[in-house]
C-alpha cells in the first residue's frame, strides 16, 4: 500500500507566490501597498481559498487503498498507453487509471476509500468511452450515484486524450462519499481513463455544455477552425431550430491549422445555430466559426505545394473511396467518401465533383450528409432510364445513388436527383436491412437480359468475406440471389469483351484490393472460371469503382481508384487515381485485365520531347539530360536484350525495367511485367503526390504515392546493363487540370 493514494492535503494554492502581508506598518510602505493592490485586483477570495486536497494522482506502482474488481484496471495504474491502444495523453505525472488493460474486452471497477467532501468542487481528468453506465466515473453518497462523468468517445475513431472535468459538490460538503470508476463495456471504446482527482474551492476551468452560437445566414460558407489532432467535438448545425447535421470536429480552441467549410447557401435568410456539445470554458472555437463568401485560407486553393495537379482531390478535408461513378446528362459524376471537417477519416459524407472530359473536375457541395441512419458509406449510382423507381419527372430519368448508412444497424439506402445537383433521400429508406453487421458498399447495375437491377454487396458471414448478389425490379425491394466468397469490401461487377470481341464477353468480379475473378453470370449466380487474380501491382490503390451508364457509343469501362497519397501539412488529404480504361485481353494464361490511362489525359500535354530509334548502352549519353519536367507523362517503346536494365529517373523517382527478370521496379518496388514479343512499353505519369506506371500493354499497373522534391525537375534515361533498342520515347510536359486563377 502506498501513501500516495491516501487522501492528503497538498501544498498548493493559486496565489502561493504572493506572500501574505503579516506586519502592520504605521507609515506608508510601497511594497505592502503593491502586495495589497495585487491581492485585491487578483481577488481576495482566491488569496484566502483553502488548499486543494488530492484524492488520487495515480502515480504510484499500485492503487493503494483503492480497491479493484475484475481485470480491466490491471494490478496498478498504467504508465500511459497500453498495448494495442491509440496514444493516451493529457494525463498528469507518470501514471493514470486506464481500464484498457487486457483490451476493450476486460471489465471491472475501481473504488476509492471513503473521504469527506470538504471543498466545493471535485476536479479530475477523464477520457475513453462515453457511456454513462458502462464506462464512467461516479461519486456515490450513501450508496447513491450523485455525480457521473464519462470520456468523450462512442464511435470508431476519436481520441484517447484525457480532458479536465469537474463536479460542483458544494451541496455535499461535510458528507462522506466514495468514487467508483466503472468499466463494464466490452465493445469498441469499452474502457475509461481517469487521473488527478482533487478537491478544490476554486472553480476549475471546466467544460461548457451545449455551447451555442446563432446567426442569420447571409453568406455562402460557414468556416470552421480546425486543429489536427485536437479532441473531436460534437457539433450540430440547426436551421430554424431543426438540427440538420451532426459532425465530430477537431475544433481549434486557439489558432487553427486550417479552415473547413460547410456550404450554407441553401439556407440563406434562415436562422442557423451551431451547438458544440462540450467545449472548454476558455475555448475560442465557437467565436471563430464564421460565415463568409470565401473559403477561409482558400486564396491558394489548387495551387498548394502538395496538391496533385491532375489527380482529383477535394478542396478541403479527407477523401477515401470513389463512389457512385456515373455518366448523367452529359457529365461524369465522381462522388467520394469525404470528411469535409477533418484531415483524417470520419464524418462520412458523399463528396461530389463533375467533369465533362474526365480530366477537369469541378467540386460541388457534398451530395449526402450523415443522418439518423448513420454516416454515408460507399456505394454506387445508376441512371434509372425506365423510371422503375417512379422518381423520374416529365420524361427525365432520375439519377439514383445507392449507399450504405453505416449506423447500427448498417443498412442500404437510396437517394435520387433530377438535375445531378440536388439529392433527396428516399423517405422509406432503408431499402435493404442489415444481414450481418457491417454489410456495405452496394454496387448496382441494370441487367438487361433479366430486366432487373442487380446489386453486389459486401457481407461478412460467419467470419467469411462474401459478396452477396441481390435483384430488384425498382431499386426499392431487393431479393437475395446468390453469393461468392473471398472478396472484401467495395465489390464491382461488370461485363467486358475479350480482345474487343463483342461475341466473347466475360464477367469480372473485383473488390477493394483490386484482385479479380473472371467468369460467367446468368442473372442469378456468378460462376468463376479463374482463381482470384492479382489486380494492381503497386501501393496505395484501393476501393476502385467503374463508371455506370457510359454511352454505348463510347462503350469503355472506366475505373477510378482511391489513391492513398498522404499530404501532411495540407488542408486536404488523399486523392483519386487518374481514370483508367479496363480491358480483357487474351494471354497465354487465359484472359486478363489491363489498365491504361484514358486517352482524354492527352489534353493536358503542353510541349513534347521526342526520341526515336536509339540504341542505348551503358556508355551512351543521357538522351534526357536537357529535359525538365514538373508534371510529366513519359511513353517508352523499346526492345531490351536479355541482360539489360533500362532506368528512368523522374524528379528523383527511379523507374527501371529489368529484362533479366522481366520486372518493373518503381522506387524499389518490383512488379512482374512480361515482355510481349520481346518488346516492352512503359507509360509513366508523375504528379506532385504520386506516380502511376503502366507496362506490358496495361497488364502491369503500378500506382505509387511519391512526393518529388519541388525543386527537382530533372529527368534522365540510361541503360545500366546490356543494350536496349529504343523505338520511341515521348516526354510530354503536362499542365495542371485545375482552373487557372
Ligand atoms: C473502404 C471502406 C468501405 C466503406 C468506406 C467507409 O475503404 O471501408 O468499405 O464503405 O470505406 O468510408
């Protein structure tokens, strides 16, 4: 047992550094006068406040007189973060109560010895789960819970930071109480963190509940101050007193790292309120939220140092999966998983951008925001040409979004639009109930032969990853058809001709990893004819989707993937790959997918450096010695001898083809890239945040996040081994796809 945890008086008063005047002086004493002035101006009550009483600081090896039950609290205070836990901070001294001992699954209680309430306030630091019964700290008097506190987290994500809280216990002065810390929760956030419990007469800086600001909407945007890594605050925006959306936002109490914006133009003239569930007393966050016709700090938008210049990224916040890729009314629509209010994943909205050429994108307001059914997870979009939903008007076919509402339960829903701009959620959502927890990412298409909609959906079934197939006449009522095992998240399913032969079509089932199977589909069941085959061969490519409703006159199958390009220090994070054309070609091993960058990207070319018929040996001069590039596309056709290595250096990135092993090596990452009739062709795109390299006619696609040094504009080409007959090399400088300001 350690003395540290017995209730003790500590030598601490706020005014300790001001000596109390003790001597009465007959004549004027300037020192004493100054001390009195200080005492008065700082407030006499402070000066006279009783000393704080430490209840526990949890800095010892064990819990002392505190008694624990169960396993969750371990043998003594934690020294900080426990194995498997996000970083715990915000505690004082060397230890804290952390019931993550043994993970979230462990349960228990930790109870203080009895103590007498002698001060007006009990203050403490608290973090972890937000469940007032199962992850909490209680003050009990006569066996009754009279005060309760919890951590801030009840959703995935969140923060392990402890924050100051206090209880006003003035009404209980003189009574005996105990403090009990409870962890009886076993799921996510099934733990509680507590530290530094003291009795004090000085009202500690605490938390304001439901801090609110109200104003009339007159401008286009509401700008929120964001501090990356700050505690997430629950922020609700209401219009004329009706709550419209709640987000978890890392609000900056002081100077923000960046500003996030909410488009409020639809509510012009209405009364808007912003309520923050809990905010430190001294936070400046609410005062900083302001309406404006501009995105604050957005003067340089699309010109930021780490903004991909021909890869889509959102103006602000985080993106992950592309969603609802569809061609509608002459525009390509790119929806995407978007956190408009944070640099990391969270608050899933469907972001929205449109393009007429798949190269120049215009970001529009988010199409779907979280609602009572949960955050808006991934899904797809279709044009309902035959108005099977009845949402069409005056012959105008509706655009339908099919998405996952990832609340509890997790369900599938639809929304529709007649103009590709404003979206209404179906009032009888959901259209498909939960099957098992976490079913998600519906990909829907019209199956003409059976004249019905087909949905592929990710379902985890008895710990097996499966894709379920459903059918529907109207997108509102769905019937289970069949399933295929072995694919995780974000399925996509489409038919492609082999070698462009319309008489020989095959179905491709793929999912988030980009692995795929080729087979047949009779409208009910997918029958694979191949094992699961590898997809892309690089890094940072995930959850790709293909476009729906590309006109038959075009007929291409175009895919966009989430390109995991981390952009630290920027007010945005992650991006999309360039659009990729998919084809099936015959190889000696059977049909295989190819990925090639869409031809529309050629419109970005500015000037071109051309090289034809050159033989390169290790002695050759560098043919690209004088070339410079910022944004660049390189195309190379060559015939290597079987000992050769051809090496491109592009702004510091090394891209080589090793003919000895028939491998493409991008910044040290090797991918198989077979020679075709003894020849190889490479296509390299280099942007500010990533490379995309294609080889072997598209059989090899290597996406690779990469940030060239801004001042390194050099290119070079050499053979480090053997001889290479270069047929043709094109180096195209590219312009930005973003609007020039
Ligand atoms: C894939 C994914 C999807 C889900 C979405 C949530 O990256 O996990 O399965 O719908 O992201 O943002």
